[in-house]
């Protein structure tokens, strides 16, 4: 029996990506969101803690932040605009990241 190593490696790679896709923190890191957002301190953008605090209890926040992350926008935390997220990032991944951010305290 001959084992095809590229096939095995490809299968394992898909498994790792599938696991990562279910984790908001991992997606946040993979998509370089940390280049503008820090966990607890303001940098180019607001901290994740500030975002979670601002939208705590806001039932429409998930949908609004998903739209802002996808398309970009400004004004929520000052004049610096949120750039649009690359089209290569799925809507499901954006949903996962926003839920993770809003769940932080």
C-alpha cells in the first residue's frame, strides 16, 4: 500500500483551518486585526474591551458590527475609519470574530 503524503498533509491542513475558523480569537489573529486593535488599550483603533463595553446589552450590535467590519466605516470611536475587511474573509468568520469581541469583558 502506497501512502500519498501530499494528500495526508492536505487533509490535516483542512482540519486545522476548520478548527481555527470556529475560534474568534484565532480568526482575529489570522486576519491581522491586532495590527489596529489591542485587547485592553487603544492603539490605531479602539481596544476590544472598549468595543465590548460600548455595545454591551445592545441587541443590534452584532449585526451592525458585522456590517461595519465587512464594509468599513467611521465615527463610532472617533475619526479613524475602520477599513473594509478583505473579501477573502467569509461572512461566517466575521460573525465569529464579532461574537468573540462582544463576549469579552
